[in-house]
C-alpha cells in the first residue's frame, strides 16, 4: 500500500524528470575516414537526396537512395551499396555500420551537435559463377577497413 510520503516522493521525481527532459535529434550527416578511404552518408530529410559518396584510393563511387540497402541490426543500421556487378561472375559491395545516435540538448542544457564513433567498411566480393555444380570455396569474401566517423545534424 502506498503511503502518503511514498506518493509525494514519486510525484516529485516525476515532476523533476518532466521539467528537465532532454531534446534530441537523429543525425543526418556522417563522415568517415580510414586508411585510403573516405566516406560520407547523408539523409537530409528529403528521401530522394539520401546518398553515399565513397572514395577508395583513386576510385570514387556514389549511390542514391534507391541504390542503398539498409539492414537494421542490434549494432546499428548496416548500409550497403553495390560497387560492381558482373553477371554470372561476381558482385562487389561496400557496407558500413551506423549505430543509433542522438544529438541535441542534454539534461545539463548543453547542446551536443556531433558524436564520434568507430565503424568498419566491409568490402565484399560475392562469387556468382555460372557453373553446373555449386561453387566451392568462400562465396562472400570480405576485407575490412577500420573507420573513424563523425555524426552531425545538418539543417
């Protein structure tokens, strides 16, 4: 049974939490760098303007909204773009993980406009040879590149 004192304490806690609620937004611009790699991903709010720019050494790749695959996982959203497609031979894809991030005003009233995180770029080659028997060997070989990323909110 709730006593009067317990009720007053609970009401006070609820009022305290309600008056100091933090405001948050999801970042819409991500910039990542790694060894011989730079990557930007943006979702400026207009679905058709979502895009990835990926520089691998001297090669540049770009993917728009309809060319970006997204898979939600417990680690975050895995974003994937196709780099090369050779029918009946192979498909080359690039994937990276974006964790869940909140930006905005924290409980102390400070505005946090950027967050830094670590990720990896997975460069995967999927073997799709046109042969009568199953392909023998690693079908989806991947190479991983460590990334240091910054998430921000761009208006």
